C-alpha cells in the first residue's frame, strides 16, 4: 500500500450485482445476497485497515419493497441475522453501527435488532458503519423540506433563514460527513436514489466486478483510484 496518499474519510457503496452473480452460477438470487455478506465483511476490514472513518452501505432501498415478497423477506432475515451475529466482532474491531433510513415500516423484531446493534457498538471509534436500510434520497429530501416548511409555518424561522447548512441539518444524514468516494459495483453507472444531496462533490467509481466478488483487494483498488483523482470543488487548480 502506498503511504501518504489521500484516504477518503467517507466511502459509500451501492452493493450491486448479487442477483447476476447468483444467475451466472445457476443459483437462487438469495444465494447472491448471502455471498454478498462476505463482501460486507471484507469492506469493513479493508476500511478499518486503511483508516477510512465512515463506510456507508446501501443495503435496502425504499424501492426494494417492490421486489418479490420472498426476496424481501430473505434480505430482511439475512440482514438481521448478520447484524446480530456480527455485533461482537464489529465491536471488537472498533466499529460503530448506525442504521440510516425510515424506521416506520419495520416489524418489531427488526426494530429491536436495529436498536440492539446500535447500542452494543455505540463506543466504536475506528469506523462508523452506516447501513442504509429502507432509505431513499428523494424521500429524505422531501421529509427535510416538510420539516423546515412546518417550522416556517409555525413562525419558528423565516424562509430566508434556510441555507445549505440548515437544510443539511434537517436530513437524516445530519451527523455524517458527505461521502468523498461513492462506489457502485457491477458496472452500472447511476446513483439510484442514494445520497443525492450529499454526493455533490463525491468522486465516483464504477468497477465492473459484481458485489459478491468485491473483496479487500478490490476495495484497495478503489482507494488507489480515489488517490489519483484531483478534487477541485468547482474551483480551478494552481496550474490553470
Ligand atoms: C443488490 O443486488 C443488492 C441488494 C438489493 C441487497 C444487498 C443485501 C445484502 C448484501 C445482504 C445484507 C446486508 C448487510 C449489510 C448485512 P441486486 O439484487 O440488485 O443484483 P442484480 O442487479 O444483479 O439483480
């Protein structure tokens, strides 16, 4: 690993390609998700090893409820089983887990599991692992707009008081830094309702590899690509 290279503070990943991975092997889609859990472990290990402080994984979008009921149930079950089963190992690695998304649609048992993993890993200070679960960015932006509009209607603030900072503080991600690097596996090049506000200045990386094949080496390669990027934030560099 090259020393002194730029390491992103926050890496966010759209884990795509589980279904295709399974199909290529004549397996059920569920087996692709199951194999994808090993890549989640690899990504966490690689993030901790590289000194990344925030890792966000898009595990279940609001739109994913529209998949066949059996697949939704399988992902829910796998998510809960993994999160509960990995709690101790994550805490040992210094990983704090946070769930990002609307909690209204979960069963009592899923809610209980979410609260348990957040509580047992609360003191982790090496990496914050954010699992986006029942998350969609447009919905998040809409809810923020509604909450600010309500405060204006109640006379608690003026419409002109709403600036970027205030708007960001009304989002579900208010405690998180914006992502520096967004990775989407499987060769698809789109954001699919993921961190749309927060992605404004993120670097994008779209490897062809399917999520179950995204191992620690693939994660390191993504960081290498990031280190080679020049981030200008709408400005010009000194040589221009
Ligand atoms: C996208 O692949 C993957 C998902 C919608 C689910 C991801 C879930 C997991 C890896 C399991 C549990 C997660 C955690 C964090 C414990 P796809 O099904 O859209 O693949 P395709 O585009 O090839 O069909």
